[in-house]
C-alpha cells in the first residue's frame, strides 16, 4: 500500500475533523495476529521513531513537524498490516484557535507515538511524561527540546506543582498539553483511577479541556517485554475527541464530563470498563 504522509492526515483533521484509512489503502490480505508483528511494532517505536528523533536532534533539525513526520511511521505500520485507523470528533478542536489541555485514557504504548501526529495538527504539543524517559541518552534530550514536561510519579504533590506550573507556562506560550491521568497503561477503564489534574490545569490556565477516547488494544501487553506483545490487525485503532469543555465550567465539572465522555465512548466500542 502507499504510505499516508503526516501532512495528508493533518489536513484531513483540520478541514473535516476526521481521518480514516482509505479502503483502497488496505492490503488485500491483512496480516494475522502474531508476536512477530509485535516485534515489528517494537522496531518502529524503538528504532524508527526514537532513534530518528535522536538523530535529528544531533543535527539540529528536530522540531514538532519532524516529530509528527517521524511518528507517522507508526500509523503506516498499523495500516500496512491491515488495521483500520480512525480519528473522529476533532471538528471543534480544529475550529478553536489557541492551545488546549488534552486528557486521554492510556491503553498501550501505541497511542504515545500516534498523538504527536494527531495533536501537532493544531498547535505545538507538550506531553507530560515519566522523568526516567528524559534521562535516556539523546532520546531524552529530544523530548526536552520539544517542551515535554517530566514528572517523577513518586511524589504526587511535587508532580502536581510541576504540572500546574510548567503546564501553565507551556499553554501561555501557545503550546497544548497532553496528560494521561491514569498514569500507567490499563486495559480496563476505571473512572476512579482517572485523576483530575488535566481539568485543574485547564482551569488554572483558562483554556478548554478536550478528552480523547483511545482504542489501541491491537497492540497487546507482552509476557517478556510488557510494552510489546502480539499485534492483532483485526482490531481497529480508534481515537474520538470530545467537544471542548470550557474553563468557565470549573475543574470539577470539566473533569466529570471528560471522564464520562471517555467511559461512554469506550463502552460504545465494546471495550471493558469499570
């Protein structure tokens, strides 16, 4: 199949709020579920994405457009093995001029390399991530250059202050901020484990909150390598964005509506919720 380049995908999101794998772009014979595909996915994430980002940083050619371009290889991989990729509901986000706070459920490693393509569509993206990732030689510095915000996940109060202060700075500079309020990957969505930090940041910075429901369970957890198990191309990869929850609602209401949106969407897709 022909590769979909990131600017084509981003243009579709800007103009229609939607993107999906074209029928003619699907392989005639989709691949079957296998651990081998999981290894190929690991190669995409660990080599094609991380190493290419590090290399571009070394040569001072790394920015948010390069980030999106490089991460597009993850979507091309999914479509290339026969997975249907759909992104929907971004009409309000496309119409809004200015940064927002995004909150998303965290199902697998895969969404972390898809969001740079999707969310850099509208403005520059900063992701809240584990501090340990920024300590990886070369790769970690790439994340820092992009304005990503590291947190320890060991001291909740310290992380709260970091996110509220540094996140507000990013938003004031025109960057949007993405959080995974569950903290770690969870195959079953539990509303009580989805913290309100994103809503608090949105209220503090006086910007809208956008919730995104993500289904990326085509990449399963592995037994030997937790991040990369078997890949099942029969399962779709889907992202659905909520309407804008405005800061006038207050953090509590924004949080409730964002959690409810993700819960109902995952439930509608037939995914496990609690």
